[in-house]
């Protein structure tokens, strides 16, 4: 197994590879105030039974469990044990727990992937060649093809639903889909409750074969139900870090991807994208200045409705 890491304006990306196959994709934004693993001072703002709210790194976080002796207004060291995310309806706060110390920053992607190859910011786009753009496309569209069928991913506030679609023999389709589901969970970093809708299979032996594939191939830790007569399986995995499906839906992701592509150009750069994407980038002049230093020329931003995920070109 090999790993690649690329630093770009505003974010660091990584891929774990087995040959030409992407095993896992990683994305770490520089503007995350409370990344997983950060240990820093936190001031308790409010108590509510065994839960509380604390201010940490100029952001608010949920404290759970809340020690009985942590007084309101008191500052202690805390450890980020779950990142914040939005399910499209509610914003989930980061969760922190009391920590004995010492204070330390969150582990970098390089620390999480020891021995990874650090890619240069110029020259051939080796990250894209290794599969980064393809994995992002999976996370954005929710469509993942596998031999004989397709997975359709649908995030909901309660869970992630994965539908199995395809023609032919239902047993063969379900078994191939089980392998694809396990690989997708790892590749996109999926966590929390996941419900998979397999084709309806006749008999316990047929369903058992699918259960065995999932049990052997899903990345640990996880819990799962047996596949029922309607083809449904529920998988539960820890959700401490945002998945790539979460990341691509956050404001700024599209802009950060355009900055990544633009950094390999030389001289003046033109970026065209949807107005919301351009507005996000314009509100962060530091990122544009960093890109300008890397390319050696000015950066022109042009908003255009209907620009899709945006375009980058050398002027």
C-alpha cells in the first residue's frame, strides 16, 4: 500500500492506494477550528445535566460527558473527540471531552499517513491521476459503479441510504454490491448509521452469503444487522470525522478544488464558477494571495450562473 499527500491553498488532501485502486481518500481544511484530536483550553459556558457547552479555539463545542466538578466559567484542557458537521437540517457541534494534557494540535495528515509521498505543487497532477477527481465525483454525485451494477448514495438527516441498482441475477448482484459497499465505506470514510437496500433474496442461505461478505470486508469498527427478507441491512460505524460525502457539501469545497487545480498553472490565472463559489473565494483574500504567489501572477475571479463546478485556465 502507498499513500500520497498534496498541500494546496486552504486544504491538504491524501490518498491511500493499493496499486491503481483508491483505498481511502482524506481531506483536511485549514479553516477547521476544531479538528479531531486537538487538545486545547476550553472554557465552560453552560451546564445542562451531564452535558455542557464550552468555548474552544473561538468556537463552541458540546462537552459530553460533563464532569461534575467542572464549574461554569472555568477553563480546562479538552480533547476534540468528534468533528462538527451539518446533516442539511441541523448543525452538529463538535464534541469535546476533558483531557489531562498536555495541549497539542490535531495530528496532521502526514502524521496519520506515515511514509506518504509528499507531492509537489507544480508539474503533473499526480493526485488527480491517482484517482482524486474520480473519488470526489463519487462523493458529489452519489453514483458509484461496480461490475454488474451501481450504488446510489443518498444522505439524509437520520442516516446514509445506499441503494443497489442493476440488472441480472439478484444473488450475483447482491454479492458484488456487498463488496462494493464495503470498499465505498472505507474509500469515502463513511460513518454513523448506514442503511443498504439490496435486491430481495430468497432464502436464508442466499442472504447469509451477503452477510458474510459484509462482515469480512467492512472496515472495523462496525456493527451490523443481518440482511432481512426485504434486502435491508443497517451498518453502524463511529462518526468522529467528516466523510468525503460530508466535505463536498460544505461551503467552500468547490472553491478549494478550483484553487487546487489553479496552483499548477504559471502566470495569470482565470477562475470561473457559480456566484456563491466566487463569493466564498473573494471573502478569503489570503487564499487568493497564496495562489498568486504559487503561480507567479494575478488571479481573476468571474462569477457565472450555470458554470457547474467551475473552470480554471491560464490567461
